[in-house]
């Protein structure tokens, strides 16, 4: 071998074309070191390595053919055609690997790359670790850009940066942040802190950022294709084993999409919840899908049966849409397509075929066991059916006001006012006033149909058809057909069809077989028994 200069250099190669140009205490061993060379430096060594080169540095070692060390201290090459450009105590032990610089970096697999950094380990075949500290790379063709104690361990997985992030799913991605975690294939966490995609069955899931957000499926039941955009402590849990999750939480805090829910969204807000039911989930039409909460606080869409779909809460505080459990096995017969716009503590509840109801706003309004019914606003208004009916009570409406009630009604409405009640009636309405009532007899009998109260206080129409009270106070129509009270106080038409009291006080039409009577006004006037076509005009009894 050739030694050009320097001090205490030794070239013991038994083959030609090896050389030490200069430096001190450099060594080329007496094995096959053909075409190898050390140019300068201190105590550098090439052992049994053909076509290897050390440009300079201190205590560097090449033990494999084709190796290259540019400089640095205590760098080592143990893989063929590997390179270490510089740095301290870097080791490239696999073929065709490369370390640019840094300290204590280590490559174990062929084709690996470490750009620089400290105590990084590349166990990935053809993987790249650009820099950072204490990062670990595994799998095949994986990538870590930088950061601290990041671990990317599956094929084609990527961590760009951050600290203590873990990507163990194939083709997974973590952009940055701290202690983010993903185990699912093709899943992504862009940034944030303590965000987790937990199950290997949560493929294609995505968390954009935020803090403590979780997408968590079970071992065989994942939340595939689900998204959390950001926020804090949001959760999307397991969807199904047979269908994609496709759920999304945009942002907000402590929002949850629970098990057995698909194609549903919570855009933002705090403590909003969409829940599903696993009852008969394998059956077509079962499960909970296409539900939506826009924002607000503590809003809930809860399904205790399965098959409750297309429900929406836009916003507000404490609003709920609830599908109760029932014995019907057909998922298509569950409550669906219900809507709450906003307000506070509004509630829609259903069992079988109770669907297409809406509460637009207000506080403590409720629709239970109805179909196609609406409350526009107000306070403590109720539209209520029976637990056992299956969507036969339909299209009732309350416009506003306070403490209005439509119970067991159909096509009936209360438009405004306080403490009105419509019970068991068809096509009936109260427009305004206070404490007016349209109802059926509690014991049954003739229904109250096509009747109305325009305004007034404590007026009542019961067991009557096509009858109306225009206004006044404490007026009553009972058991009549096509009768009317215009105004006044404590006027009564009882079982007197096609009759009218236009005004006055304490006027009465009594029960009998009479009809077509009229009292125009006055006080304490009476038409009783079997009188027909009778009239009393403004007589005041003394």
C-alpha cells in the first residue's frame, strides 16, 4: 500500500491501489482493501473494505466495501456502499445507507437515510429520518422529518415533526404536535396535542389538530373515514363492522359521536352528543345515520332502538331528539327526520313512525309521539301523543306563547297566547288569548273537529264540530254543531246546533232538540228545551 505522508500511518493492504495520503495514526488493514484510501485525519481505520474512503476526522472506522466517511469523530460504517459525511459516533450498519451528520445516529436497514440530529435510529428499509433527537423509524420506506422522540413504525408512514408522536399504521401521517398517536392505516393527525386514532380498524380517519381528540374503534368495529377537525376532548367511537363510519366533528369541546352511528356530523360547540344503538344492527335500515348537530351546548340526538336517521339540531343549549326503544323490528319504522333549530331545553321524542317534527326555537318546548308537527317558539309549549300510537297523530302546530298544549290532536294549531289547550281534536285551532280550551269529553263520545277559538280568556269548545268562539271570557260551546259565540262573558251553547250567541253576559242555550237559535246580546237570557229558530235580541234580565 501507499503512504504519502503524515505520522505513524500504516497501510498493510496486500492488494494494490490503496493509499493513505496524510494524517496521523491512520490504518488500512492487511485484508482485501483494494482501491481504498484515507486522505487525512487521526486514527481512522479501513478494515477488509474494498473501494472505501475516509476523507478526514478522528477515530472513524469502515468495515464494509464501498463505504465512505467524510469526517467527524468515531463514525462507523458496517454496511456495503454506506456513507457517513460527518458528525460524532454515527453508525451506518446496513448497505446503501447514508448519514449526513449529527451525533449517535444509527441505521440498521438497507437504503436508510439520516440527515443529522442526535440519537436517531433508522430501522426502516429505504426509510428517511431527516433530523431531530431520539426519533425511531421502522417499517418500509417510512419517514420522520425531525422533532423529539417520534416513532414511525409501519410501512410508508410519515411523521413530519413534533415531540413523542407515534405512527404505527401503514401509510399513516402525523404532521407535528406533541404525543399524537395513530395505529390505523391511511390515517392522519396533522397537529395538536394528545390526539389519538386508536384502533387498527379506524382506517382513513383524520384529526386536524386540537387537544385530546380521539377516534376509537374496537378491534373489528372501527370508525373508518371519520374526521375530527380540531377542538378539545372530542370523540368519535366505533361505528360498525360492515359499514364505513363517515362521521365528522368539526371542532369544539367534549363533543361525542358514539357507537353504531354512521354518516353523522357535529360541527362545533360543547358537550354535544350523537348516540346510536346496536339493536338489530345487521338488519337493513337499522343503525343510526345522517344525523347532524351544528353547534351549541349539551345538545343530544339519542337513538335507543336503531334506525333513527336524518335528525338535526342546529344549535342552542340542552336540546334533545330521542328515539325510544320499541318492539317493532323494522328499522325503517323508527323516528326520523326530526329538527330543532335552536333555543334551550327543547325536546322531540318518538318511538314508531314518529318523524318529521320540528321545533324552531324557544325554551322547554316538547313534541312527543307525533308526526309532521311543529313548534315555532315560545316557552313550555307541548305537542303530545300517546306512547302506543304509531305516527297517526300528525301535522299539529304551536306558533309561540307560553304553556300551550296540543294533546292527542291531529291537524290542529295554537298560534300564540298563554296556557291554551287542544285535546283529542281534529282540524281545530286557538289563535290567541289566555287559557282557552278545545277538547273532547274525557269519557269519549263526539270528537271536537274543525272548531276554533280566535281570542279571549278561558273560553272552551268541547265535543263540538264546526264551531267557534270569537272572543270574550269563560264562554262555552259543548256538544254542538256549527255554533258560534261572538264575545261576552260566561255565555253557553250546549247541544244546540247551528245556533249563535253574539255577545252579552250569562246567556244560555240549553240542551234539547232545538236548533238555529240566536241571542244577540244582553244578560242572563235563555233559549231552552226544543225551541228552534228562536231569537233573543239584547234583553237584559233583571
